[in-house]
C-alpha cells in the first residue's frame, strides 16, 4: 500500500459515512469502523502497510505549531491527546490534513472546528484509528501475533522524530497566539 492508496481508503470510508464523516463527537461515530471494515478486506501485508503509513503520516504532523493549535481547539492537549488529534485530523482527509500540517491556522475553516469554537461541541481526536489495523488484521487472519511482529520490524526500520518539529511558543500567551494562529484565536479566545 502506498500513500495514495492509504488516502483513497480513508476517502472511500468518508464517502460511505456521508454527512457523519466528521462526527467524532458522536458515540456511534461510524468512520473508524468503516476504515476497519475496509482494511479487513485486504491481505495481511497491506493491513500492516496501512498502519506503518499511518505512523509515518502522524509523525509528519508531529509539529509544535500544530500541537499549539490542537491545544487551543481542545482547551488543552497532552501527549496522548495530540496523538489522537493527529489521527482524527487524518480522518478529515488528505487535503485538510496536509493543509493543517503546513498551516495549522487553516483548521479555523474546518466545520467541526468552527462548531467547537462557536457551540462548544464536536471533536477531532480519533483514538480508535490507532487500533483499526490490528483489529482488521485479527478479523482477516484470526490472530495478531504476526501483525505485531511485522509492525515492530517496520517501526525498527523507521527514523522517527524524538521531539516535535518547528518553533513552539507558550499558547497561553494570548498576544503571541493571536499573532501565530489569528483565525483559531478568534474562534477560541
């Protein structure tokens, strides 16, 4: 599986979810289950490749400016929360994800983020995406030991960031945050 196939799978699951594709706030959020179902139709190596690509994509978004945007949007954001935020950001699709990694303030144009700022409801994070491939592998092959071994081998071969990239700032500094994330600050401050 290459990156285009990865994003195509996310896009197909989003299309199937329809209007509910961005509804991480709902207890019956369909998107992670739709991704898992699509993955379970693939062979074992493709499922592992999906999870490896997920890790690479989330690593590419391991950036301080994006983390500060997540902190502002969610009213706080620790390590685990930022992992889940990036996973949810990937579920918003390639265009939104890519734009947000390069310009976190662009998230102010995402309908879920606007709802969160104006109405105090909605959610971006998607913890379940971290487990989708392993669950799909178990559905497809009836076990997960070979998934774990293949995924660990792939991770061992990857160069992963030790710390977030980019310049950070104290997101509690209102003036600095308004300067760096003006659209998001207008929604959340």
